[in-house]
C-alpha cells in the first residue's frame, strides 16, 4: 500500500477513534460543566501545543519535509499553546479569559486547517515517512485537537441556560 493511502487511513481512523472516545467519555462531562470550566479543560489540553515546535527541531523530521509546511505548523502550534496558557492564567479575570479562549481556538483551528492545506499543496502525504516521530502527533494528537476546537466553538456559540 502506498504511503499516501496509509497516511490517509490512519488520519481518518484517528478522527473516528477520538470521536468515539470523546463522545463516550468526555462530551457527557463537558456539557454538564459550567461553561468556563469546560473551556479550562479544553485549554489545558491545548496548552501542550508548544510541543509542535518539534517540527523544526533538526533531526526529528526528515530533511525532505517541506519547510513551508513545518515552519508554519510549528509556530502556529506554539502560538496556540501560548494563548491557551494565557487563558488558563487569566481564568479569574473573565473578560480576559474569554478573549484568550476565543483567540486560542481561532488560532488553533486555523492552524490545523491551514496545515492540512499546506500539507496537500507541498505533497506531504506521499512522503509521510519524512514526518519521523512527529507522525504520531499528526495522526493521534491533531484529530483530538480539532475535535476539541469544534466543541469549544459549539460551547461558545450555544445559548446560555439560565439557572
């Protein structure tokens, strides 16, 4: 089987597995939480996106991986992580907290969508082996990140329920 097909299958199954897991274990708890607490849980997950800088660490990814893909992916991931950490740090200052929640979700979701576009344009799927150890990030971690961005937008946009 071609590398491109294997990569696509693993990415799709990453989304399927996380959707099943998320729907069973995380979503029931998140939707019952206070809105701010649910966003703090999501921000905590995204605060680890500093790890995306590994894409530009020499020797971790293959030398043939397009710089146009890895550079944007690394720095946009890092920016998302910093914004998520700022959201967590400002949880008690609600206007600031909500600003950072919106910012890290917009930045993070845009990052992932643009990374998919850049990857296709740069021909990354056929050379997925060049991702080296970061392959696991792409097929295991990114689907969860995208799912949680979708959930965060849903939680931000759904009407507040009066108690």
